[in-house]
C-alpha cells in the first residue's frame, strides 16, 4: 500500500506475508527468532531489558538499602513520614537537653500575660535552676519581680521571672504561667509587709485565706491581671511552693502556638499532656474569668512542637497563665 512505512499495518490482502517471497520470508524468520530469543531484536542486535523504576531490589541490595534508595511511591511516602518524625524527635531532644524540662514548649491560651505574652504564642521554658539571673531566691533559681527591680534583671519586659507552676500542686489541673512577684515566709502577713497597695487595695490579711502565708512560697500575678493570684487575681491557687514550679519562661515565638490551640479546638480539648515538644498554657485576663485556659504548643502553659509539635510537632500538654 503506497505511502505506508514498513511498520504500518494494512488491511490490503496483498500485504499478507508470503513465505515464498524473499522479503516476507526474511521478516517471518526475524519474528520467529525474536519470539525464541526475547533478548535479541529483529535485526539480531541485543535488546535492552527494561530497567526497573529505581534500579534497586530487595534481593540484590537488601531491605535497608532498597528502602533508602527506592523510588516507589509508597516507599517515598513512608520515608518522608519517618524522616519528619526523626527531625521532630531530634529537635525535641535538643530542646530537652537545653531546657531540662519536658515538654520544653508551651502555647499560651489566653491574655492574662498581655502584652508580654499573647494568645497563640509559643513559649520556650527551662528548668528553674538553669539560666539563673541575678538576685534569685536561694535554692530556687527564680528571680522575683521584687528582686529584679533591685538587680535590673528582666524577663518579658518586666522585672523578675515568669514561672510555670501547678496550682495548689495539683498535677491534674492545667498549669499556670505567671510572674513571680515576691517570696513570702511561713506565717508572714505579706499583705502588710510586701504587697503593692496599688494592686492589693484595701484588702487585709484577715480578708483572704492565703494570709498569713501557710508556708514559704511565691506570690504570683499575671501581667494583665488586676490582682495577685492569691487574692482571686486569675489563678485559683494558694501561695506557690517551690516544688510546684515546673519551669520558667525564657522566650516566645509569636503565633506558632496557634497550631497546638487549633488541634485542641478541633479535638474538643481531649489532647492530654504527652511526650512531645510542646504543650498548653492557660491565662486569666481578669479576676472575673479566673484560670482562663491558654493552650501550649507542645508546651502551652507547657505543651508538646508541641507541638514541635502538636504532635510538633504537635504533641502538647496544657498550661494556664
């Protein structure tokens, strides 16, 4: 059939191979040889066997090398997931090594520490006896606002350390992240000896159950709250014992804690503290809303990049501020 190339298929009956014609006989022999010897082309040259997509096999390279080098889509996905988990784990271990606490990150849930900490911030926390500033209370590593005013030590734009603590030492309650204002001793009438009149107002020691101090500890307050926590200032807690302090805030990463907060909202607040790099913290914006929750990013209040994070990468716990 005119205009056809040798590889074209024709419905012309005259185009049917005829073993008696030399050309057709040669073509027939080539087809027969190709069928008998798949490794050879019709022209007798060696045909190249189709290469695998990735060039590696479990039989030839072993499971580990195959997993690391394979281009199979399922293997690539598994490899990406595992590498992401490994990166999060390494970051979490590094942060833990630096901070000495787990989880080392917290996400702020509310505004009791505004404007120095804001809802959605991710806070890096450290063990209270690390990175100790001038004028720390003996045996604690915590610098109070009172001592910071004298030594010039500041954290988050105000004198003194911001600490994370379990209210009333109850580990089932969401931790709080507030500033330590001063230290009191057992039996001390701290309303008269140390409280700021602009904060405490006309309150007397007889008006509150936390005075005289039932034991040695810290008086705390959220920067945005009108009163001390121990005078219904936002966190429902007695004088804070040193052993209730789980860490102190070192620096904040704006907005990143929203990842943890979003996860917590989507899951109905069912995320429990877990071994991850981030957690949740709660803050109370004013006395009328005590203990308003803040969510850690894997460390909100103290959560778990964590939230790193959220599972963090975002595995997280809770804290209030």
